[in-house]
C-alpha cells in the first residue's frame, strides 16, 4: 500500500476526499492543525471502518506538506500502523434529535436535516457565517456548536429564527466586532462561549442577555475586564476572562456585575500587574475565584487577599502562579472571609514561614501538592483547626543534589479535625515517634509511593496514630520488606490496609496482623515472596476483600486452607501466582464469596480427566459467586462438575486458554450469566447443546480470535443467534474469523450464509424415506421366506370364507377310508416306513 502525504491547506482539503488516519494522533491533529476553521481535517477512528478502499493516492512532491504533520504520519507508519486513506464523510450523522456535522468542510449549514432537531454540531468546518435563512429550517434548536470555523460576526436576526436557543458555542472563530444589536434577540441564551476569538466590544453587547448563566470570553484579546458600564447579566453565575491581555483590574471594571448572581470568576493565565482598591467589592457575592497560571508577585497576592476581604469568597485557586514561599502576611487579608478551600498546588513552593495560615480559621480543604517544601515545623499549619482535607502529594521531594526534606514532630498537631491526609509520592527522613501526633480525627492516611524509610514496619512505626480513628492506611509502593508482629496493633479501627507493590518476603503467621479485628480489606498485590500458613488470617476474621495477586511464593500446597477462618470474605484475588496445585477444600466454607480471580495461573492439570484422583472440583459450594476469572490458565478441558452449582454467576472469564471440545452440560447451571469471555481459545464450533444455557440471558459475549469451523454443523446455530441477539458482541465484524473450510477461510463469520444450510432439508428427508423403504423391504423379504406358507394358508381361508365356501355336511354317510394319501414315487419308501405305521 502506497503512503499518500496529506497537505494541511484548506485548498487541498476542499478539493480532495482523502485523509490520513491513525487513532493515537487524533488529538494532536485536532489541537495543532484545526485552527480557526483554516483546516478541514477529518479524523475517524480506525475501528469505525471494516474495509477501507484506497481510491486516492498522491505523491509527496506534488503538494505543500506541513513538515511536522508529515513526520507524525511517518512515525505512525513506522511505529504502530500505516497511515490509512479513506473517503471523507460527506453526510451528517443524526442520532435522536441531535445532528453531528463535524469535519465535513461545510461552507453553509446543511439544509436537509430533520426539522425537529434540538442539537446541531457544525464545528470543525469552513462556515463563514450563521445566517438566519440557513437556521430558520430548525426552529427547535436548543444547542448550537459552531466552534472551529471562519465566522467573523453574528447575524443580528439569527436568534429570531431560533427562539428556543439556550447554548451557543463559537469557540475558535474570527468574531471581531460585537455590538448589542448582534445579540438583541438572543434573550433566552443561558450559555455563550466566545472564547479564542479576537473580540472588540462596542457599547453594551451583553445587556440583552439577562438569562445568561455562563459567559466565556477567554483568550479573545481583551485588555480589560470591563464588559459593560451599566449593571447587567443579572442571572450570570460563571464568567471566564482567562487568557486575555488584562494587566489591571480597575475598581469599576466589574461594576456591570453589581446586580448579578455571579459565583465563579475565572481569571487564569492573565499578565496581571495591578489590582486597584475595591476591584472586587462590586461582586461581594463571589464564591469561587480561579487565578491559575497567572504569575502573581508576592505583593500582588497580599493585595488580592486584601481586596477579597469582606466578600463571600469560599474557594480560591492559585495553582501555578510561581509562588515560592508563604509568610505570615500573605493571606492576612482573608481573615474576614469564610474561605473553605485553598489550592496552592504546582507552585514549586519551598517554605512556609511564620504560620502563614494563621488567618484561615475557616479553611476546610488545603492543596499543597506538586511543590518543593523542604521543612515542615510545628508552626507550619498553625490556625488550621477546622481543616478536613490536606493534599501533600509530591509536596516534599528529594532531588539528586538536595537532602531529604524534614518533618518535625508535632508538625500536624494543629490539625485536630483533619480527616484526610494525602502524602503520596513524598520523600522525607522518616516516620518518627510523634510525627502524626495530634491528628485525633484522621480517618484516611495515604503514603503510597513515598520514600520514608519504611523497610520494616514495627509496632512503634504508627504509634503516634494510636488516638486517631484511622480507617484507611495506604502504604502502596512504600519499599516495605517486612512486617513485624503487631505492626499495626495500635490501629484497631483500621478497615482498609493497602500494602501492594512492596517487597514483603515472609510467611504470614497471623501475628503481623494482630489487633486488626475490624479489618475488611487487605491488599498485598505485587509482593511476590509471601508464603501462607493455616493461621495467616486468623487475626482478621472480618476480612471481606483479600488481594494476593502477584504476591505469593511458588509451590504452596495450601493444605490446610489459609482461608478457612474468612467466612465473610466476598472478594479473593489469587491471580498471577503460577498456582498449579489446588486442593478440593481450598475455598470450602466461603459461602459469601462473590468475586474470585484466578487468572494467569497454571491450573490446566487441576481440571484434566487424567489428573490422579480425577478433576478437582474446587469451586463446589460457592453458591454466591458472581464473578469468576480463569483467563490464561492453560485449560484444555472443563469437567462436567467444574462449574456446577454456580447459579448466581454473572461474569465468567475463560479467555486465553486452549479450550476446544466442550461437554454439553458444563454451562447448564449458569442461568444468571451476563458476561462470557472465551476469546483466544481453540474453539471451532459453537453447538446449541453446549452454549445455549450460557447464552440464554447474556448481555456481553467475547468469543473472538477462535479458529471457527464455518460449516452448517459447527456454526449455523451460532450465526443465527448472532443475528437475533441484543447482546453486545465486541469486534464481531473483524475478529470472528473462519479458519475452515477453504471457501470461508480468513473471512468474517458474518459472511457465513445460513441459507446454504436450508438446501440440505429435502436431501435429509429423502435420506430418511429411503432408509424406511429399505427396512420395510428387508422385513417383508424375511417374513415371506420363513412364514410365507402360513400367510398363504390364512389368506386362502379368508378368501374362501369371504366367498361363502364351507366344508360339506356329511351327515350319516359312511366311508371305507378315512383319508386319501397322494405322494410322489420318490417318497414311497419314506411313506411306507414312517407314515403308514
């Protein structure tokens, strides 16, 4: 297949109907090339096309190609798959009452859509305008998306044709001059998006929009936050001015919102230099202020805090504003507010000096993630007595040249009401005896993927949390190698313990989990060298979820079962452990087990008929089981009783095995089955007797990538079921491929013609008739040979009686002889010797 390079100019796409297609670069193309309607790229995911005919090839030298685009296309060719050429879509797609007309290189609104549509998406086209005559055909439109076009202005009469219009999106166009006349008749609009245009406002363009609740004029070249002079936009709740060239917010810039209901103001990515006194006093009802990615000097942050004083501000986001440190004056102006949420993440912040949060007594949520804090002291969080959630993810990090950050004892002491503490991906010198002292309300602590020197967890490690009602402890990826006896004995309220992705290498005897009588979930995923014993879980009888995937040492006999005390267990994961031997009583007594995962083990011998002692029925008694995963176990047969009794099973995974011939009754008890996965096996036929019980209530079937035998005997019932079912069958058209016979080789099962099997019906009837005739002929011949004389005799009697013949009435007559004997001369000797005497 030749590779056709595709130009990025509008002229090329206007005249051609080919495009380059591969799914991993769709978002890149959309972001970098579809700008302002100047390109008309069409991107369609590959799975939407079953067969693509290449009908348009062009050489690279014959066109002007964007170098980066061509390079990306070539990378797609070399790395994952060739660039596919397909014919560009030429018609809108209508679903329900919504029409999708994107990426069609349209220069006008399509005139042939249903008149009752309520949603129309004509984005990523080449529309120069939205004239009233074109839209008058669709008077019931509620939402209109015309982003990524060449629209240079609004038709003043557009809304006269669309009296029900509520949402209008004009993102990434060329709208320039905007006057009150342009939207005079759009009083019913509630959402207006004019972002990424080059707006110039004349007069009071937004005054007619008194029902507008959301207005987005971000990245539109505005130099002032003043969108009007007189009070207007009474219903407005969200206003976005992000990405404009606003350097100063003057005291009267927001006066037009003085009578509005505004709650959220977005001022992200602004080159702010000055905040004039009283600039936010016109919107004292403001609750959410977002100033992300706006480089603010320390003095400007202090000024911002002062200007917000006395407002109803509840949430303040200052992400990525290059805030290096905090002092005791940074947020002093917020002491007269009821601020409950503060986001200071992604600021490369290094230090917290002199109790910077002492003024924020009402704060409930604090985000400090993605910073570079070096030292936390007992005064760092002073004043945060009402804090409920604190995020320190990646807030303390160690570089190659810097030492480990330090957290002093009692640093979290002021946080008496803190309920959630997130310290994922942090690095500090270690957990000291009083590190967490004072967290008397803590319920969730996460230290996942943190470098804190937790190689060995002892009873002293978390002793500082003994007074905390801790219920969840996340130690995933914390470099733990050993759990000492009583390691969590001070955490008696713990219900969830996550220890996955560590290096734990020991035998669990039950002593390390002592004191965890309330534990409901234990995750030991990906440890690899854990050995179990009969008493491994004796201290956690209330356990409901146990994850041991990729955690167990090899060659464990599980005898007696380590799970025998876990009567309440509902989820058990033993996947990826190379388990080869399973005793019949491994899961005995787990009557409440609902999820069992055994994928990626080595259980092929357990269910083989040739197994010494016969197949092991280790699933017996699991009456509540709803999910069973046996993928990739090398199974080549399923015994008759292997799945018996699983009447509540809803999901069964048998993918990636070597199953071929299945017995008729193996699925008979699976009345509740909804999801069946058997892809990548060796199944050649799908007979009714085997699969009908499993398919009866099925909603999802995964049976692709099997070598199907596409003959009437093997596949006819399955094809008829596919054509009639409402169940989801993913990749049905591309991955259900016939292997035999030669006529259907490498073709989709969908191409199998059931009508070809109906021609056999008369031949089958003739075969049955011939068999019956042959049997009748043979029976008649045998009877005639051995009993023919008797039949003739009775036939003569019947005939004579029917004709009225009868024996003569001799009366008193006398005869000389009683009988006359007539015989052939050759029989004379026999008559004289045997008969006459």
